[in-house]
């Protein structure tokens, strides 16, 4: 039998298993929150930026190119992606032969020679400047409100992505390391009524990565997605008040690090220094992954990377 067909059959079985397991993990009688569709938020982003540093190796025998994506989708609602302006690059980026950006019609990237390992950094700023209308806050799919008389209030949601998707797009490019530093401001847009309180999560979180820095110190690390160390803060905002947050993640996760505290604890001992690390737990039917379709997507990407690296070149 053709080995490619065997491999695709294995991927199919893994997908079926992951899908059923993730749905089992979403059992409302287990330790997972249900997210109810909301109509709006009292708190909005007024600024969002990210500074990314990556090290990439070209395993091919000829020159390759890679470039900056100015559209972030991740696990966001497809109707609410985040667009970015490129503030700077180091080293200086080249203008690419084609463009797909909806922001400035200039795709910027780098040339990488055969066998070369290249480290680049760049800063992105959310575009247009976030307002109460765009993007007002991180939207995630949820269940319709059919509950009474009480609901949970999980706070502002996060979004997640896989840092090494470039390996699926081009199997010859291997992502050696990834580091992302994020800064954002939020504001209580209600200037008249009493203060607002709730959970604010890091808006963008890479999977399988260590949270190495946060300012202010996180209240706890959210494990609703057990492959992600999602920074979470318990926040109090007075009418019209704004607050600033920053955090850093590194990929891949260092297997020698260990988490401080437990996923269910009220606080993690993560200092606001770059030396702090946490470690994700292995997904189980107890810890679970609450967003079943997102997990299936992650498995598809992982399977695609493996297929592209070891089988597609032999077709």
C-alpha cells in the first residue's frame, strides 16, 4: 500500500480521537467553564503592539524567503482578525516581490541562504488604532444564553496560535526559536457609573510556550487551554480609567522548567523578570481543551507539518 495513504489514514484516526476527546473534555460537569455569547464589553483595547524575535534555519539547497504576516487570525472569530502596521525591522527587511497585506500593500521579509540560520526582529502595532469599534475586545465563539437565574462571568477572553506554522507553509524552513513581547492598554469606557471588575487575559498567546515575563504580575496562569500558559489578571477599573499590561512568551517550551503553583490556585509565583518560567501540563480528560475545534485545527497543522516535511517531497 502507498505509504502516503497510510500516513493520511493515521492522521484521520488521530483527528477523530482528538475531536472526541476534546468534546469529552468540554463536558459541563467537569472543570471547564462555558462561555456564553456576550453583547458587548465595558472594557476595550486602546493600544496593542508586539515585538517578535525569531531564529529560522534554511534546510534547503537553494535560497528561500520568508516575510511578516500583517493579519492575525489565530483562534479568533473569523469576522474579527487583527491587522498590524510594521513599525521597524532588524535587520532591515526587503520589500517582497508580491504582497497580500490589507494595511499598506508592502510585504516585508528576508532572504535566507542555503544552510543559513537567520535571526530577525520586528515590531508590529495593531492597525487601525483600537477603538470602541475596532477591535473592541477579543471575541470568541460561545453558547447562547439559555440559563437562569445565574451565569458565570469568565472575563475577557484570549486567543491562541501556533508559532511554527511557517514549517507547514515551507517545510525547508525550520523555526529554531520564537520570542514575543506584547504590550496593551485597556480602558473602562463607562465614565459615569461605578467601577468595573473582572478577569483580563493576554489577548494573544502562543501554544506550547513559556510565559517568562509579566507586568504587572499575573494573578494566575489560566489553563482553560491546557497547551497554553495564558496570562490572566484580576483587574479593577474606575470610571474612565486606563491600565497598561505587558508580557513575554518564548517558544519552544523548555522541558527543564516547571510550573510554580497549580492551575487551580488563586495566584502563580511568576515574577516580573525575564528569568521566570512556567510549564504547561499534558492535556488529559481532566484538564481538557475547552475549544474542541481549535484543538482539531492544531492537530491538522501538526500533521500537515509532518506530512510536508517527510512525505510531500516524495510525491
